[in-house]
């Protein structure tokens, strides 16, 4: 394993480029690893060694070592961004519920969604092929969001780096949760794309497997195989109890429905009725005293999320001193693709 000094020795040019970008950061302009990063220009072996060594240390450890060594600002910036990425991941459901894009040039991105049934292979005629697909247009227009790291300057001065790391992780969690809220709002409303959103009415705090099966069937009639069940813990509780055995006295007997026939896809909680279950306590799903919502959908055809400069760092020209008050930012928007690949269950 490389030592901290070994990392410094192997990344002289890379750290210089990062430092040049960092010096230009402000409340408007930020640094992101796509601008300059620690691994650009390193060979494969050095990249693997440097990354492994940096991954083996916590942000607190890098801050502590960096406070006593010259030229470590770029390492701190790199480790801070890595920490943000890993800390946000458990709370960011966007990659699990649809497609992600982040590398297009320019601001907005136009999305052509083919009308269901219009995009089909056709026979060649005279050596030519004419495909006259119909399209519904949608636009990804990412909106900027930001949050400051709340670690006070006194924590930096007092070298309370463990608490500083905790505040960084809290900011990352908030970004992951906000990104999820934005995507869930679009998934529920299905404002874009082809088709008509499928809906099912259920009783508040008493959703049944029949409700889930009904909306799954509706998606299937429209040509989409549902594979995902997004639901809050509050709504899931009644489903988790089981059902009474036919002919038994009310409340005397029940069996848990045998619904798990395979392992859930990585990142999901379990399988229920053939659907990967994703438990999420978004305020957009939980009951607000009147309604609660769950979504059954085909994640291969329901949602597209566009994201720019995920967890960028602003006000960050001095990576150690400026952690207190540095701003974490990102830009994001989502569009629904096929409305009828989505089924919304409303408990009321």
C-alpha cells in the first residue's frame, strides 16, 4: 500500500492542475473532478495504487495528514468529493428507478420518445428502408440545487476532523435525498411521454396485494412488464402482515403470501409479487393525513433523469480551511418516458 508521501510523489502534475482550478472557485464557479482529477495522466498501475491508498483512508485521516504536509490541498479535495459520492449513494435512488444521463453538452437536452407501436422494423423496398416513427418530445432542463457544509471554522481550527467528516456526510445525504425527491415527483405525475398513467385507488393504511396486482396488470395490458415497486414503510406495513386463510375466523389465522421467488436486484430490499421492492420514506409517498402513494412501474421504460456536475464544490479555493461553508451543488431534472409503464396507487 502506498504511503501518503508516495501518493504526493506520484501525483505532482495532477495536483497542480487541480490546484489551478480550485483557485478559481467561487459562489458561481465550482470544482468537479471532470475539470481536473487526480488520476488523469497516470498509468493503469499507478492509478490503481493511488486510488487504493486513498480509499483506505477516511476523510478525517486525509485532513489530519494534510494539515501537516505541503501540497496536499488537491488530495483533500479529491477525498472530499469521494466521500460525498459514497455518502450520498445510499439515499440517491435515481440510478435504481430509471436511466441516467450526465455527459451531454449544453444546458437543456431534448428527448425524442417514440409513440408506442410506431417504431417497428419494416421490409426493405427497392433496397431502401423507410421508417416513419412518431415521436413525443420532452426536455430535460436541469435546475441547480445547493447546500452548504455546516462544519464550523472552529472545528477546522481545532482539528476536529471526525466531526468535519460527519458534517460532509450529512450534506451528501441531503443531496441524495433531494435528488430522489425530484425524481419521485416526476415518476408519480408522469407529465411527459407517450400513453396514459395507470391508477389504482386503495384504502388508507390498508393496501392489499390485489391493489398491487391490479395496477401491475394495467401496465401489462399497455405492453409493459412491471419490475419495480416503490413504496414507503408506512404503506408497506399492511402488506407485510399476511392474509387470513379462507374459511378461518377473522384474525385467527393468516399466512404470509409466498412472493419471493428470486433474490432481489442489487440495491433493492426484497421481491414481492414478482416486483423488486424499493422502500423509501419520501414525503411524496408517506401519508400526509389524507393520501399515501406507491408506484408500480417498468424501470426500463418509465423515467429518464439528467444530471450535471453531481456534488460539485463551490467556495472551495482552500480545501482544508474552506470545508466550513463550502457549497455542494448539482443540477438535475427528470422526464417520464412512457406514462403507461407507470401505475400509481393512491391510498385515501
